[in-house]
C-alpha cells in the first residue's frame, strides 16, 4: 500500500498593477524552488468568470510530513511573503491528493 500524498492548494487574485512581476516571480522563483524541494504535479488554473479567485495553483507532496517540513522553513516564509506582494485574497489549503478537484 502506498503512502497518502497531499496537495497544497493556493488560491488568490493577482493585483493588476503587478501582473508582469507576478509572472516573473512565479515562473522564475516560486515554482522552481518548490519543485527543487521535491513537490511535483504543478497545476495552475485560471477563473475566467464568476465570483471565485482568479488563480488556483497546486503542488503534490509525497507525505504530510513533507508538507509540514516545507512550511517550517524560512524559504517557504520568504516565498509566501513575496507572493503576497503580488496578490490579494490569498488562501492556502492542504488536502489529500485523491484525484478530486478541490477549489
């Protein structure tokens, strides 16, 4: 039996005045750092219509312990703080990676 994997889900709205800097940060720093930390399954969803956050981003961790270890690092704190400079309505959740779509 394989160990339960977990999905880290970030949802937010991108500040219009910061969109170029946001994309440079996400693609040049945020995603590569988390992938180097061992997270996989990167997904990014865009909401085109409706009262939902514009962006939903997710990563897969091999275990809940890996999630806890990531969140306990100064590197995560710096990434999350920097991300919040570009976004509003930020929320983060951790759910089982069971194949369901979570919003």
